[in-house]
C-alpha cells in the first residue's frame, strides 16, 4: 500500500468545514482517497510514500463552482451568437473550459445549462478518462417557457403535464439535477422582471424532479419568481435578483429576503458576472464611448448587487459560490473573484471559502464524497501560496492541484 501513498504538507490546512485552520497541516492520500487530514505528526513516512512539502502555503479542498455554462466561451460573445456554432464546437469549448477550471484549482463544476446533451457527453468522456477536467455535474437543458431564457438550448416546455414529461426526459438523458428558468433573463425578448411559469407549472417541475430523486435549481431575477420558487420548495435559487421593470431597475423587498431566510433555500449570488465585465473593460488600453457607458452601467449594477447581497445575508440567507462562468465576460477561472466579491458583500474570508467547498458540496448533493478534507473522502485538493484568509486573491494562483489523488501542477494544462 505504501507505494500508493502521497503526502502533502504546508504551513496550514483549511478543511472546508469552517473551523480554525490547522497549523503545520498535511493530507495523506492513498489512491483516490484521503487517509488523514489535519496536523502533521512528524512521523516517518512509510517506505515508498511520496512527500510534497510547500513552504509558505495553504492546503484547501478542491474548489467547487456551483454555476457554470461550459458551452460558452466567457469572452464577451453574446449567447445568441455562441449558440449558432455547431454542437461539436460547443462540446470542444466545454472540454477546454473543464480543463481550465481544473488548472485553476476548481475540481468540480455544476453546469446549469447547455445545448442538448453536449455537457453530458463531455461528462462521460471525462469519466472514461479520455482527458482531464473538473468533475462535472449537469442538468442538460434548462427548462424554460416557449421563447424563454436560453430557449436555444432546447429546453422549452409549457403546461404541467408537458413539464413533467420534460423533467423525465432530462433524467432519461442523464441529468444530475433539474434547472428551471423561473423568470426571464439575458435572452433577447424575455422578461427578467416577471415570473416565467405559473406557480402550478413551477410546482409540477419541482414535484416531478423530487419524485425522481433530483434537486431543483431555479433562476430567479425578480422577487415574484423567488416567491414562487420558495412556495414550491426548490432546492437552490440562482441569482435571487430584484429586477422590477423593463429598464432593469431593482427594488429590494425585505419580506422576500425574510421568507427566503426562513425557507433555508441557499442562493448562488453570481456576483462575478459584474466583476468580470468591469475587470475586462478596465483592462482595455482604450475604450469607445459605448464601452465607457457599459462600464459605468455595470459598476452601478455591481454596487446594487453587492448591497442586496449584504441585505440578504443580514436577513439570514445562506449562500454558495457560483460565477455564471461562460456568460458575458465571466471565465471558468473567475471563482476567486466571486469569493472576493462575496467577502465585499459581507462574508468573512473563511465563510467565502466554505461557500466554495464544504457548503457547496452539501448543497449540490456531493457532500458525502467531496468538499472537505476528511478521511475517507475523495482526494480533491488545492495548494496555494500564502494565506487566503488574509487575501482571497491568492486562490487565483494554485501551486498544486490534486484530483482523485492525482497531483498536477497547473503547467501541465498549458
């Protein structure tokens, strides 16, 4: 057995459960499983064991992004243009994105919507060992009303019976969970300020998914859609926005925040969407008048979203980390940006890390196997220089990534 052992040691270890860091920490890995995670006892290593020591560094669980779109490039390409590409291009884009995520220390991603069965096909190729990439959970196509948000992906369905059949069909094709567009969104001619489905329709989706043992994530950009999602008992709410009119204005509704907190339904804030647009526009050497106007608009929107995030947190709403990677300018390696923005919104650095590790894993249904550094769990970990509790930005430059017990430096992906 000793020839299979891998030992990682660093100045400290953060286990993903929220407790104080362990000084002089280590994880001992046997094959793809963790044998020990905690303080290094200084004992002699078994013969043949491989030791990797990292000075001035921190070991954490592999990061989890609960909201990505692997089909999309995250380079500013509009959704309407991206989906014109052949499905093979979308599969290839997804493969490249999964590899980039893994290189960034993101060992698991949850894809919340793609074209047809393209992401499920990538997931299968990764399971067969045909390449390296983040572990993928996927929903297939998001369920949406006819002409609704992301209708291009193929998830249109209307009426309670047709919606039940759509849930069954998605599960037949391998959906790990069900995603529903409970309001409009960024798709042309949709209405993010209004619920998309009747409450009865939304309830049929949730009921059928739960009967089939699947969780339900609901995209909600307006308060009314969030109310409906709470009422029917979805398992996670994406965005939890408060858009109130066609101009995109937002109006925070305290009673919705209180109901959401009481429901204990976790929220994915996706603050990185605004952060990424702002970062990429600021990086331009010269900006057109239109780009200047776009930058000003997104700066205002991000401040509004941060304020709402803080008010939701103050009401007691729980958050998990998700970037909306692929959408607009948001890239698959932008999870550290999301955590930094969650910190600006009121979470402590440790709370932000837990939102991308232990809590994220529990919410998306893989907490028994991933998300924390504990004996018996799958050996997914990341080593970063410095202390992320002092500066979450250090998560952007991993020194080592471990997935299923295989240790890799980010350079192997380039």
